[in-house]
C-alpha cells in the first residue's frame, strides 16, 4: 500500500501526566509501520528521544504533525505551521479539546485509519493584527484577538470600521474578534454564537458593553476591521489566543484581517461537529 505520509513530526505537552507513555506508544507504532518520526526539540530534550527538529523544521520537512496535549498546545504551534504544507491532527489530553480529536484510549486505532488516507480535511484560517498607519505586524491568532484594558475595572471607548466604513462605536470592557474555531472559546463565555468551523466568517463580540443594543456581529472573513480608540489610554492591551499579550498605543489604530494562509487540519473519517458539541457541552444531558 502506498503511504500518504512519510515524515511525521511529534509536538505537544511535556508536563502532562503520563504524556511520556503516549509519546513512546506513538513512536513505536509509527516506526513499526515504516514511518520516519521526528520529535520537537523540547520533547526530545526532556524525554531523551532522537531525531530532533525544531517546530519550524517540522513544518518544512514533515508532511504530518501530531500534536499531543490540549487545545492550548495546538494554538501555540499554529503560528509556526501556518505557512507550511503540513497536515495537523491533535490527540486530546486536555479538558474540552475542540481542536484535538483523538482520545488517548484509541490512539493506535485512529492513527491507523488516518494514515491509510481515510480522513476528513478542514482548512482553518487565522487572524492577524497590524498597526494601521505603518502596517507593522502585532500578532496572529487561530481562536481570537482580544482588545481590552489591563485595568479590569476600566472601560474603553472605540469605533469600529469595516472596509473603512463606519460600523459602530462602543463603550465596553473590550472587544473580541473571533474566528469560527474560536467561537467555542472565549466568545462562547461572553454569549457569542457557536459557528460551524467550515464557514469563512469573522465574529465581533463586545465584552460587557454599556448599552443593551450591542450584539455580536458576524461578517465575511474577506473584510478588514479597523479599530480606532476615541481617547488616549495608558493600559490598552491586545491578546492573541490567550497566550500572547502585547501593550499597544491607543493613539494608533489597529487593523485586523484574515491571514492569506490556512492551517490544514485532518479529522478521523467519522468526524461529526455536532456530536462533538453534544459531548463537550452536554447538550444531550437531562437537566432535571
């Protein structure tokens, strides 16, 4: 049988309980089936694996990345794998695990099916933020970009323009700009809608706005979003996937748009988005 994948990179958590046993299991399974296996540097150094590559080298050299851990591990790797022609599959060791499909109890069974070519493809886009005047890049996110004050008791006033057309002004604790992938993350806790991840849209969700008329807004991901602060603030920050936090100058407008590249996720052949929502969010449980 012709192999679809040849070089497989292993990335993920180094601190989770029993993660070493999972790395050994995957390594032995892949090598037994004739695949070349490469471990990301931090994993290899801690657990003394050979065939070491950094994450960028895995993205360029390997045709499949297996990421072990929670969604946070996938979010952390996403910005490095974005411009690479590599497919991504996640093994869930976290809690909810919307991005990681495979559970630890059936790793070999699921990997065997996927490696045979029996999988579903899904492209995921990322958001990127720039300083508007000089187009200096600030950061990239798979889930969401959040603008707020470092002082959680302070509101901020800002205007939002979409394709340079005024959309709305707002006084609130901040603004979430989310991808469909991120609709089950921070935006969900603020009351935003769940969006099927196959849709090419961007969601804007106000954080505790000071008006009852403010509602989440969904736009095409082809649109460009400009945020203009209505006064000078000393403590404005921009947060990417709740992992990277940067201070920004409120005198500078912020531009947010969709990155031109996509992440190539793959799912087991029986992947069902609605079954995942039912399982993770407890939709099928009786409350009384």
